[in-house]
C-alpha cells in the first residue's frame, strides 16, 4: 500500500536551466557561526577559535551576510537555534550559511559544549521539504573539526622532466530533490586530524576567508573552495622540533557538493547587521 503524503512546495527563486543561482534577492541571508572554545566535558579548550570567528564575521559581512555568532552553545541550544532558523521566512534571502567550529571525531561526530552529536543534525532541518523558503536556494555548511586522529604524513612531489599535452527552458515550475542545493566544506578528510594555531586560528578557516576576500567578485564558490584546498596543502605544514611524530604533517581540506548551479556572490548595495 502506497504511503501518500502531501507534496511540499517552494517558490521558484532561479529559473529552470539557469547556470547560476539567483543572488539578486533583497538580502544575502544569514551566516550563523557555532563557535566552541570551551567545553563542560574533558575536552581541551580550542584556543584560537575566536580568531577564526572574527575572520568569518569580517569576510561574510563583506559578502553581504547578516552574521550571528553563537558562542559555546550546549546541544539543546544548538538544536533550538537551528529550529528557529528553519522556521524563519527566507523568501527575500539568496542563501543560508552555517559554520561549526569545534572538536570532532571519527564517523562525523562533533562536539557541543556538553555532549557529542552527529554532524547531520546541523543540516537536516534545511532540506527542501522542511524549509520551503530555502528550496532551490544554496545552503552552505562549513565544518572546522577533526574527523578522526590519523595524521597525514604527505608525499614529496618531484618535478618531472617530461611534459604531456592533450589535444533554456521557460517552464513555470519544476521539481527538485529535497537534498538538492547543499554544499559541505570540511577542514579535513574523513578519519584525519585538523590543525589549529592558538594565535592565528585554523589553517582551513583562515585560508577559506582569504580566498573569499580575494576572489569573491570574480569566481564561483566551488572554484574558490578548490583554491582553498590548494592553499591549505601548499602553504601549511606542522613544524614541531620537540615532538618528532608531529613534524612535517599536512592537511587536506575537502568539500562535497549537491549544488545544481554556480554561486557568484554578486555585490549587495545595502548595510548589513550582526547578531550574537
């Protein structure tokens, strides 16, 4: 017997067949940052996370977002904040962005102030069937957290002497999957450690914001995330002469995309506010 449910509907924000998301709504949208520096559990403080938070705030305000900083939330407060954000009317917004800066571990568990929880708790409230005013709009999630305790020793690359060369529709409506239009950025690949400098912040967040600052006016987001990956690989390496097994370690940031179009942060001609 078929289980029939009412079809969820959302207002079309971008025309079918368009190669770019519509980023010309009145508002850019919310950027919510869950910043965890101190914990009620046995976990060590995340010194330097406030440096990342300031950098995110500066960069994403410049992109037109309203930035909301949520410091050291317990799990219940995180879920409540996400539900509040889900129930908001995002009709006049281009997109949604959420950062989580915290400790993490294998199998995509991350840490609130008081407990651990699965990473998917962050993004699942915003599928198209649960948040219709974001249906068809980009939903961006960035996670600065370890995903295990493996260390990346890297491989030394040697230049080779040999080189090689190789030679729209006008539909009034369309259906999208509930999990479309998501992008997930991670500071590292599954199973591996993610590095943070207590004075300068994390390799990933600092690189990501630097790339956005430089290229947001001319490049699409996926291309900028690729540049971020390259910067993390080429510009950062652990130097620890006191602990030999921590010497010369690398990090590989990553992203996965369910986007259907390019994202260009076209300028907003309005003043933005911050919360938190």
